[in-house]
C-alpha cells in the first residue's frame, strides 16, 4: 500500500472510484459473451504496460464476495 494525499473525502476514495467501473466493465464483457476473463486480463496488461495484473486477477485477489458487495 502506498499512501496518497486526497484533497477531500469521498466514499471509496481514489482507488475505488476507478476500480469499480473497471471491474464492472470487465464483468460485463464476459457476461455478454464478448470476451473471456483471460482475454480481458491479457488485453489490459498489453495496454497498461507495467500493470501487475488485470481486472479479473484483481477480482481474484480482492475476493468475489467483496466484488459482489461493491457492485450491489
């Protein structure tokens, strides 16, 4: 974890503000049969050089229950 300064508080702070739409879009691609989790992660890693893992790997790390609770 790396602390970052925020100018004011908001629910989810900085990380969840961009993480939630990212994982929601990744999940939608798979649910609608557009892509597979592996291809979504592979594409994400190609586009974001230096990223350690893709959206589905992040979901695995955070846990499906947390992912479900955040989107609910």
